[in-house]
């Protein structure tokens, strides 16, 4: 597949998603923070989308990052049909890191799970609770409040604040919140926007764990 055809493929997919969700390019620009002219050039195949663009599009349009990466022509490892969405997302994150050339450490699901386990215990301490209640809103203001994983964190925050859940559930939700609040976890947040990919992954893992506990 040539680069032109890959660009056309992504453009067609984005057009279809915008149509399905009744969004204009200008509205997508407002949601993603990417200027309208850049979005137009990407959709019309005149500019290659970066991993950062694709990650923002995926969050705003609520679609798997893998779909956009494949449409944009990024080589992703072939997935077995039984692989979960989490493992597909892991491949997308690894590809984004490799393409960005700004972070040379290895990303792994195990590292994210280790942090969740550590933060789960921390969130139940007085210090952890104060960190969540006092710093969540501040972190939101710094990174913005757009994207599905941010919306999910807001729901978790309200449940955590109101103690709506079992100790196990509150611990898990607290872990996701701490993961988001602290600037250095698996991928440092200062590597924007890639630094928040692991935060989104942590939220996904916690939601999956919560659903399995029901």
C-alpha cells in the first residue's frame, strides 16, 4: 500500500466517523486541540498524521487507536483473534512510542499493573485520599477534560469522593486516580500527549477489573 492510499484510507475513516457522530472538522478541532487546517490536510491526504494526532482523534471519536494506526499505515503486529482490547492497545502504545522517538524505555502491561497495585494500597491511606481529593481537579485543569478516559476518571472520582463502592472497588478506582494525578508513572506525563497513554491504559485495566468483580 502506498503512502497516498494509506492517507486516503485514514481520511475516509475520519470522514465516516465525523458523519456518524454529526461532528464537523471545526468541532473536532475544538475537542482535540488540533487546528482545523491540519485536520483538513490529514483527511484530504495532504499531510501524514502523527501518533499524537491519532491518539487525540481516538480519544475524541471514541474509537480504538489500532483502527486509526492501521488506517494511517503504521505497521502493527498481527493480532490473534482471541487477544483482548488491552493487548491491542499495548501494541498501539508501543508503536506510538517508537514513532515519536522521545521515549526509549520499554512499555509493558506488567509495569502498569505493578503501579496499579502499589497505588491501590496508597489510595487507602490518609495521604493517598488527600492526594486524590485535593489534586484531581488541579490535574484536570492542566491536561483538559476531553476524551473518554477522562470522563471515566471523573465518574471514578465522584464515586471515590462519595465512598460509593466496596473497599476493593474504592481501592481500584483510587489507584486509577493516583496513576493519573502523579506526573511520573510508566510513561512520564511531560512527554505530551504520549505520556497519558499509560494513564488511559490504567483506567481500562481498572474498569475491566471492576466489571469482573460484579
